[in-house]
C-alpha cells in the first residue's frame, strides 16, 4: 500500500512568518509531486508541482523535493491570514495514480 | 479556459436510493478521476477514466461505478445508498504530459444521505 504521510497539525504561525509543511511518501518510484490548498468547504486547488530534486519557487511558495529521503516540503514565506487552509500533498506514481496525504491544517494568526 | 464543472453541487438522498453525479473536464483533458472526501478518511480515490476506459480503480464496493463518454465527460453512479456515503465527491481532470498527469479539481458535489 503506497502511503503519503503528513502531520495533521494544526500548524500555527504568526502573520509574516515562514510556514513549513512536510510530506513523506513510501513509493520510491514516484514520478511527480504536488501541493494543493483546500479551504474549508471548498475543493483542492493546485499550488505547486515539482518533478526533480531541489527547490522550485513560485511567488511566496517554494516546493522542495528530496527523492533519496522520500520527502517533499512546501515553504510559504510572508504568511498571510488568507493562507489559512488545509494543505494536501499528492504523489503520482508510474501508473498515473495519485495518492494524497490527509493534509496539514495551517492557521496564520494576524 | 473554463475549469472542471460538476453537477449537481448539492444532493440530498435517502438510504437505498441511487444517485448519478456528472463531471465535465477542462477542454482538452481526457482523463477524469473521482474521489470521495470525508472528514475522517480524507481523499479516497474511486476510479479514473481515460478515453472512455477505466484505467485505475480504488477500493470501493461495486455500488460505486462510473463511465466516460466520447467527449470526456464522466458520470459516477452510487446505487443502494448508505448513510456512510455522505461525503464530498470530487472530480479531477488531468492533462497528460511527459512528466505525468497534473490533476485539477472541480468544485465537488456534496451528497447527504438521510
């Protein structure tokens, strides 16, 4: 059974701080990795995708991938109260099947 | 480009009934996946269709079924509804690339079974 693990949180950070969200996965041959943001009562929204080791930056968001250690992380710089949501990590295996973590709830306090 | 659309957005049914949910993918996307999301279980994969064929399947009972039409629109059906089927049902359409699929979610259908 392929697994994607996330700390459920809640992770609380003050406004303007860096929020760090982590995810580990069990399948070594996973190909692509994604972070989704989900506001309460809404559907997941794609934030970032990352395919190779290292960092990928998009605005205030940075995704980090380490395939050897089988983890992927998401950094949110200058966190805003509007970033308060649940963040889902997703992994796509060789067979185009997606596996989602249970999500980390982030609270950004003004 | 229009996003993924799902209809209806809300449904209330009673135990034993059946329900059909519809999903229209983003134009050009040929893969459609369905998920069930509940507070206790998170996102659970139901099945995926690509070019009218079921390509992947999750671990749900046979009461859950789906299909895809030639225009890539997809439907899922749940027969003999149970209280535990109350959930948010999400459809995601995928654009295939050399790096793999990227899924984009629709707004979901919230099903309540009484």
